[in-house]
């Protein structure tokens, strides 16, 4: 058999879902993006929250930067340290992330781990990021994430602990020193 037929991409698919999966379909990629929405920016914070091998995290961050989903920014010169921030192209994935979360909860877990609210009024968002109280689709920076009834209130890692407090999406996550 021709090796091309066993390729790991979807080059033969004329489909925009296939095109999207070329960029976000690898294991861990969507969870890196999820954490970026929660305000995780630094390598070690992704590492402790995701619990993934360093090589995998490095590869995912590199690919997402190359695809224009994350912007790599130097925040310290010696030693050199970079942080990763969602671009507009990355932020445009929010409805997809929300839809996957709602589907996972309704069809698989039946557990609400996090609640997404309209920061302006405190109402819980609907499945399409609409605020039932204000009658608007809520922009990503105005979405507040708070712990849901199913969330572990005594997590081990500093990122999970920081996420026990209500916070707006995209705002840099501040972790307590260990
Ligand atoms: Zn509202």
C-alpha cells in the first residue's frame, strides 16, 4: 500500500471540519487552549495543571504558536521566559469550547464542574453563551468562570487552586507561590 494513504492528516478531505482538526485535533491541544481561556500563560502552569509530558506540551505550544492561535511573548530576559496568550484566532474558538463542554456534560459526565456567568449581571450563560437576563451573546472577556457543584474543592496543583476563585476568562491567572 502507498504510504500516503496512511498519513496522519486529512489531506483528502474537502471539509472545513477536517481543516480545523488539522490544527486543533491532536491530543491535549484543546486542553491547552482551554487553559489559555482560563488565563494560564506560563509553561510551568500548563505543565502542572495538565500533567502532561514536557515534550508533548512543548510540541503543542509550538504548533499552536505556528498556527496563530497562541502568541508567544517574552516576559523575562534572564533567564529567558515566554508566555503564551490567545490571539483573536484562538479566542474565536470559544463557542466551540463551550459547545464541547456542554455536550460532554449532557451526554457523558452529567457533572457540572464549572459554571460560566455573565460578569456584568451574574446570570449563568446558556449553551450558546447567551445571557438569559440581558438577552445578549456575552463577549469572551465578560465571561466569568466559577466552580460548579461537581468540582473538587481541595485540588493539589496551584492552577486548580487559583481557579477556585471566580475569574474572568483571558485575565492572567495568578497562582500562589508554592
Ligand atoms: Zn447578563
